[in-house]
C-alpha cells in the first residue's frame, strides 16, 4: 500500500478520535457518565463495537471505556515503522470506525439526529426487510456513495445505473458540505427505501450507519455472535455484496473511512487519481480502484 495513503489514513484516524474524545467529554459534563447511550430501535447496542469487541455499550461511561481502548490502539499505530503499511492503514480504519460509531451515537443523545431528509441509523426492522430482499435477490448489492458527483447530471446517471441493477444505494456526505443527495433532489430523483436510494447522513462519520447495516447482517443471518471479530468481518466480506464509491476530493478522514471499509471487506471505487490497491487479505478482489 502506498505510504502516502497510509499516512493520510493515520492522520484521519487521529483526527476523528480527537473529535470523538472532545464530543464525549463535553456530553459527559452536560449529562453525566450514567446517561443512556443507544441507537434507536435496535437490540445490538452500538452494533460494530458489539459485533467485533463483544461490548454492550449502554452509557456514556461505557463509551468512555471503549474510547480508551481506541486511543490505546491508536498509539500502537507506528506510522509505518513497525507494521506493514497495509496493517497500519487497516488499523487506522478500525480506529476510525469505532470513533465514528461513538460520535454518531452521541449525536442521537444530543438530539442532533436524525436530520431532516436523512435516515441516520437504520433500525433493525428495516434491516430485516432489506436483508430478506438481499437473500431472495430483489436487492443484488449495496453501494455506499460518499461525497458528490462532478455535477447533477452525472449523479443521476450513476443512480439510474445502480437502480437498473437493483442495487441499494446509501448516500453519505463527503464532509465538505457536498453530497449526492442535494444533486439528486435538484434533478427531481425520488429518494427513499421504495426507490433503493437512502440518504444516510451529512457527516463523513455517518458512513458508520452503512457499516452497522452490514455487520448486523452477520449477527442476524450469519449465526455469528458478539465479539467474534473475524467471523463477523468475514461474513461481511464473503456474504454482503457491498462496495464504497468515494466521489470528489479525498481528505484524510475520508481516506481513513475508506480504510475502515476495506478492513470490513468492502472494495472502494473512487473518481480521484490515487494509487490502486490490489487484492488484500481483507478483500475478495481489488481493494481500491
């Protein structure tokens, strides 16, 4: 893996961990450590942490303990001096995913989510409905689009092609204020579950809702249990036909989020001029195209 990509992923991971720590500290001061922390309408607590670490995060205090673990892992990522560059990038992705999950859960506590016109966390009931459609073939795959297309016409073309292939598309803002959602609204493209186009969130950290959707499929349909990290991730890699489409400029947090997706087994496609990453131990095919 190119060292420039690795370095960007590490910086992005550090940035999102810092953001999570500041947000958590502020919320604890306002609400206390015992304040309830949860996503709506799910039995899986904070699903990614639950599936991979086996921890049932129920309060801000629980999130603080998880974040301490995340910070410890972050300190062990040695800027390519000890691990292989690929391992450093993947560890950065894991750190980014855990921090993003804590950030998004706290945003629910603070009443910031869901934002108007955005889905936010995908409840278990919707997961079951979509999961059945994935199993029976009505949905052929899942695309997570992060960022915006060069223009509205291109955005509509991409979505129409995905719809023709019965691919469910989850839209996430690129963090720079631009997203495909606004482009599609201007083009009068209908959005929502009925049309297989679901705007998930305005922040880059919202990508975690797509990861949570995938990891719960392992728990719900794969028969895997909490804390079975490799079993749950391997199910995502082998059984959840998903990919990430990263559009527009790639900042450090966006690159760290892409590494999180690759670590979960999902290839990343981008319209930016970046070095390709061929098949890795974490993906069935090319990791970055």
